[in-house]
């Protein structure tokens, strides 16, 4: 079953600098942007977080988890969500 890394920029207070929140998930189905966004909205509601940026979800490819963590900063700074498939 494929494993995915999902990272999103969040804030907890107004005016706070955004931080990355990152988690992994396994799914038999291919993860699409709309499913990722819905999963993050549910997670943020539990933790009282606010999504930072333009709300866009960007695929960053597949690779080792440490490579994906480095790739999360490659899209534009306004990108809210990145996700990729973990290999190995």
C-alpha cells in the first residue's frame, strides 16, 4: 500500500509566522489534491490551526522521506500544501 507524506503551512495565532505541519498516511487509492485538502481541513479543526497561503496543493513527486522533506520548500512561498509518495 502506498505511503504519502503530506505537509501544510499553518498558523495558530493571527500574525504568527507560518510553520510546517507534516504527517504520513497510507492509502490504497491514489491521493488527489481535493482529498488531501479535505484531510487537512479535518486535522486543522481538531488542532485549532489555520491554513496559511493560497490554499493550493502541489505534488512534489516521490522519493525517500528525507528528500521529500527537503522538497517541500521548492514550490512558491505562497503554496499551502505539498504532498508526495514515500519510496522504500
